């Protein structure tokens, strides 16, 4: 199957945003382990275990539960039709959103190192967002196998 340039670009962008968000998360975890107070168990729970559960649920539920999958498939298809990832501005916006949200993680880490609230929720929320991005990237593959969409994405 030969895809249109727009579809290839869209698919690449979905993958790139997911990867970019994951790399930002990795940087935040490494930074948190270096500067946050508390023992290994606390840091592992806050930055790895709990976020992994939220990320997995956010990725798997839309893929496995049809009432959740259908609206997300429509959203992904509509994003393609709207041109997401196909213009320089949409690429910048697609990458800026995870970066802006990552700034919140780093601000909360900084606050916790100065006696503020421990950043437990923000790690789980960001991981849930990554899970949704992963589900979207996987649904792109599902959409390209759908005969209804094939004409729009093939050359």
C-alpha cells in the first residue's frame, strides 16, 4: 500500500509527538531523582510505578474498549483531515504542547525541592497523556487498514 505524502507526514508526526513526550518524561524523571528529597521507594512510586499504571490504562482502554476507541479513532481521523502535522505551524504546536506541560513538571519539582508539595500527581498526569498519545499513534495504523479510509490515504 502506497500512502499519500499527507498521510505519511501525519503518521510521522503522531509518532514524533509520542516520542518527544516520552523523552521529556525521561528527562523529568532523571532530574527528579537527582534533586527531589525522599528515598528510592518514594521516588520510584511517584515517578515510575504510579505513572506507569496511569500511562498503561490511558493507552490500553481506548484500544480495548470499543465505546472509547470509536471516538478516539474519529478524533485521529479528523486530526488528519484538519492537517495536523502537515504544516510547520501544526508541527510546532504539536511539539510545543508536551513541552509546555513538561515545564509544569519541572516547576513542581523545583517547588518540592524548596519545601513545596511533592509532585506526585503531575508525573501520573503526564504519563496518562503519553498513554493517550501512544493510543493515537497505534490507532493511526488501525485507520490505514480500514477500507473506508484507504482511498483517502493511498496514492
